[in-house]
C-alpha cells in the first residue's frame, strides 16, 4: 500500500548522477530559501510598504526571464555540468554581496534591489539546464519519481528555510542569513564538480537569439504546452499573496519575524507532504483535468486563508494550497518533459521556469498594489477567487489541455507529442518509449 502512495526511491537508488544533483541542490536550496524571507522582510522593515515588497520582486523579474531564455539556449548547446558549476560560483558571490550590504551601518535599498536582480538573473540562467538534464540522468521509467523528488527537495527548503530565516533574523540579524546562503552554494559546487560531463543534445542549435526564437516558435500550435503555462500564470499572479506575508504576520496576527517565517513556510510544508506522497500521481491518466482541479483547490485555499483570523487555521489553509500546487507542478513538469524532444528541452524548460518563477513576482506586485488600494484582506480574497474562475475559464477555452491524457496523443496528435517522446502505459503506470 505504501509503495502505491509514497514516491518511488528508484532515481536516488539507481542513478549516481541524480544523487549528486539532488544532494548538492538540497543544501543550496535550503540556503536560498532563507533569502526568500530575508529580502522581503528587510524591505518591509526599512519601508513599511507591501508595495515595495512587490516592487523588488518585479525588479528581479526581467533578469530572471532574460536569464532563463539565455540559459535555455546555452543549456541545449554546451556541457550542462559546466554551466551549473559556473552559475553556482557566481551565486555564491551574489549572496555574499547581500550579506556585506546588510552589515553596513546604513544598508542601501538600491543595492538590495540590484544584487537581488543579479541573483535572479543567475538563477534563471542555471535553472533550465538543471531541470532539463533530469530525463538523461534517470531515464523515462523513473522520470515522474525524479521530478517528485526534486519537488520534495524544493519544498523541504521552502519549509525549513523560511522557518529558520524567521528565527535567525530575530536572533542573529539578516546579514547572517545571507552569509549562510552564500556558504550553502559550496555543496552544489562540490556535488556538480563530482558529476560526469553532461554533453549537449544532438542536433541542438547554437546558442543565440535565433535559438531562443526557435524555442518560442516551437510552442505554436501546441495547446497542451500553452495550457500548462497559462494555468500556472493564472495561479501565481492572482493566487500567490506572499508579498503580503510580512504585513499579515506583523499587523494581522500581531507576531514577529517568526510568524512571518511560518507564513512563508506553511505552503512548503503542505507541498512537501504532497511531493513525498505522489506514488499515485504516476498512475493518473487524465493529467490535464487533474492540473485544473489542483489549481482550483489552490485558489479556494488561498481565499479561505484571506478570510481567516486564526493563525493555526491560516497556516493550515496555506499548507493545503501548497499540497495542491505541488500536485499541479509534478503533473505539468511531467507533461512537458515527456512531449518535448531533447534538442528543445532546455529552451522549453526555460520558458516554463520563466513562467513558474516570474509569475509569483508579478503576483507580488499585483497583491501588493491591490492591498495598497483596497486593503490586505481584499487583495488575498479577490486573488484567490480570480484564480478559481481563471482555472475554470482556461479549461473551457483550451479543451485540448483539459482533456490531455497520458495514454494517447491528444486531439492534435504529434503536434503536442513528438514521435520519440515517452508515453505512459495504462496497464502499469510506467513510462516507456512509445
């Protein structure tokens, strides 16, 4: 029974390269998640403005998107191990810069904006290669489990990192938080250095503007892929009120940095539980429908969070939202990883990551701006409601996505599934070559 519910450990057991990638990223992700709380908390502490918290996320958005697109183009054409190594070293220096700024007698808000924007660009540059290499490391049979483990890794960081950040900020100061983040990248550097080279995909275009444009053009006429992106944009822009967490923690629940940390950590806790119990997800046939349902659950949970004035209930609803989000994420990643040929994979994953990581930043500005105009509670509740309505509207407007199944090519045939892509066999739920 447990094997049907819990995530399959086969990727970690069978692939040395995936183990190195996983454990290196585990430590660095724990460190990176510290700054997810430290940066908005520092901005809010200095400005007392939720709009400013949203604005710094927007300052990170353009570098993130541009970095992702460039990284996707480069990642399809070079040794992805070397790309990951260089990026980890650069991110170490970026976090060190945040620590030095925090140590100054009068920390510069402009410097905080600039360094966090540079760090977002570097993360965007490296993430496509890190995610697109997974099928090559584990093979098609273990892809769903490997993606679930990576979600569990991120969500563990999203639980431990923010909770630890809230405690550390109150006891040691923000500079220590940034410093720990800088040190955590050494784990990724060592683990990546131990990996074997990961050569570029055969037939990949040379990196450059033409390569990026070709990746974007690949999306044309593929509604399943487009739907996977758009439904996540809907959820993250309207249903992700994280820019309001400092204000909610300090003003609504009358707590300190620890309560703010708990708010940031609660969705990650629910998502961690979800990621570790995704054994049943690999057996889902109606993947598109399941994504839509997951996003609707997310929106309802966020709406309930906005209406709650009890801390324990608010944290519980955020955990439910996180659980629904990770189910959606695993399914969307699986859909994309299985229908995109390898020579396009880094570029398509780059677009996905620009959506996944850029959407919340646009959402920060949206929720912070609405809160400034109409109040914090209205911002959260209206955003959650729009998220639910938007998911249903997208399902009706893009039926090919909503009807996407693992056991057939879909209404557009090979326009959404290349001939060599893996398909999910209905009899045992395992990935195999079609």
